[in-house]
């Protein structure tokens, strides 16, 4: 609980108002008053309707779909708060968009993640609070402090209570590709379970991926762990391979960020996945809230992190 709430203010953009309200409730304070909308020509309109002079201000905004609109809202809000003489501004970005554009994969590619980091800094943010960046080294793209929260402990606390993980001898944690092995290993260590990897290979262009399972998943209950589900191609193909190639008994999945773009929801509904557990870093519209998807809130961990930043305490203590 915040002990000197007269100097802290929480503002929310339009990306994750439900999560922002839940964070405020955990801190036992109310969201501050701001109007965030559009002018008739589509430009972003922001009105900060209360004084912020000298206050410790937190702007809660995921840069999820529509990414550019939500990013501009964040930048304009930060600029407005800076010009209103806020004492310190923290950009709370539960889901950091553009994070996958973190390197030049081909000649003349942009590194958009660095550009977005520079924009947030130039707008006037003093620090950033985020969760499960697609590549942890993105923290180095910022010239201001970054507090990086982890989704695995939040997922574990929920999943550890469920029936399908009770028998650890039958459970195996699965990484959907080589890039997610470190994250899956963290869950496997917490669950005291073994680890398997779905190895994706494309023999030649425009040929369906061949799935190879590294590890014994036969007659096992699989839990696929990833940082995000975007179009759901990787995770649904992986689930199919675990059952058809590996002989798995059942397949569940969990992730931090439910991007769910394009055909994702349809693919998940048709897939052999029993249940998909996602964190609410991205606010899901009603059309994407299917029975297979269960949301787990990150409000408590973000509230605790905001309190730690406000009180100038270590954020890493939250995981000790």
C-alpha cells in the first residue's frame, strides 16, 4: 500500500485500461484524470485534467494493436506530463511493441526497437517498467533505467495449483522453438519437470515445416511455454507435432503476451491444445476471449513494482 499517495499519480492510455484500474486498486489509489482521444483528422488528443507538478507519475500503456496509435498516445502523454512539470515520469509498458525488430536481419533493415526506445526517452520518460521483452538485451537500447519484470513466476503461481500439473512424472515442459529454450527451462526448473524442444525445419522455400521433437514426450502431458502468441502458427503446429509425432497425451500452452493477430484465434480453436494460459499485458477484445484461453492478471506484480520504484526500493526483491 502506498503510504504517501499525495505524490504519486497513475495515468492510463486506451491500450489497457482494465489492467491500469486493477493496478490502481491494488495500490489503493484512483487513476488520475486524463482525456486521451482523437481529433477529427485522427491526430492524438491528450488532456491532463489535474496538476502533476512535482509528482511521481506512472503512465500505463501497452503498445499493442493498433500499435502506432497506442505508441503515439504514450509519447504524447509523456510529453504533456513533462511540460506540466511532473517530478519523475515512468512509462509502464506491459507489452513493448516493435520488440522483434531488434537487429538487421537483412541489408537495409531498420532496427525499430531502438527507434521506439529513443522516442520514449526523447518524449521525456525518466525510466521504463516492462515485462518479458522479446529479447532481454533490448534493455540496453534505452538510455534511461529499465525495470524488466518476468512472466514465468506469475504463470507458475497459477499453473502450480491446477490438476494437470499435479503429477510431475507425467508432465514435461516444451519449448516451441530453439529461441525459447531459456524461458521454458525456467518453468521446468520451477515445476521440477523435464524439458523437450520442438525443432522446426523448413527443407526448402514454400515447403511445410518438418517438426522434430527433441526429448521423449510419449504419453506425457505437455506444457508449451513461450513469451508471446502472435499468429499462433508456431504453437499450434508444435502442439500437433507433439501429439502426432511425439505421441503426447495432452498439450497445454502458456505465454506472457497474447498478441493474437490475423488467424490466431481460429487456429487456436481448431488446434489440439486443451487450454492456453495468457497474462493480461494486452487487453483482449471480447471477440478473442474464447473458452480455450484463460487470462491471468499481472496487476499484483506491476503494483508491487510501481510501489518499489516510488519508494526507491529494489524491484528485484519481488523475486526473492
